C-alpha cells in the first residue's frame, strides 16, 4: 500500500484501488469528491485473484481501510464497497459511460457521504459542481501528493474573484480541504 506523503499512515481514510488496466490518474477525481466533504483518501495496491474484477478490488480496499470503505476504479466502471456487505455485493457501481472524471468524483463523494451518513448522489440526478480552473491547476501541480513548488501553484487573484465563480458549498469544500491539509502538517490546532 502506498499513501500520499501528506497523509499520515495511521490516518483513517477511504482506500482507493485500481484494476490492472485502469487509469490511476483518476485517483485525483475520487479524492476531490471525497475531500469536498473533508474525508481523506489513500491510494492502495491490493492483490485480487482474477485480476480485473473491480468489485473484488473495492472489497479488498474496504478490508484494508480503517473506515471499512473502499472504492475501486476499473477500465469501464467505478465501485464503492463497505466491509459489512457480502464480497460480491457492492454498495454502488457506476459505469463510466465516457465520463470517467465525473463518475470518479461522484463515487468519491458518495464514499465520503457513506462515512458521514449522508444520502448518496447518482449520475444525472443533479449536475456535478465544476472544479474551478485554478483548483484543477493546483491538483495537477501537486500530482495528488500535497507537495509542489510555489511557482507551480497559480495565485487565485489571477482568476475571477471567488464570489463570481464559486458557490458557498464550493468555498466551504475548499476551506475544509485547506484546513485539513494544514492540520495534517501540524500547522494550527
């Protein structure tokens, strides 16, 4: 198992696994969905017989998580599992349908919603909140590990004022993410 350097190894987190041919870059989108609600994610490597079964990968990820919740990203689907469910019966299963980033973000959000005992969201139920361009640039600059060079992170002042582009929920999500990152680094509290 591997974890981003900024996430302490003993920190409870949603575990995210990938089938062998899945795009591991989609971890960032699962992470964005979960962290919008303040729940951390950790990318993990699991050993599953049969190789490309996303349901088995999600269950193995749940087994390794202190939160008992796992997500698996496959080539054509993303799966949410919880350790109390039978291994072959995941909690949620979404086909990618060409919307890989949106589906992974939604499943990350649903994994966090499960931790927080909130109702799930489903594709097509409501439009996904777009990730502001400057936040996408920050995510790309940090490559999901929380480390970056200051020059790689754009200044928010270069873009429209937050009041013009962001909803209160988006602002709260960003504040929660920043606060959690600072606490993980021992700054504050």
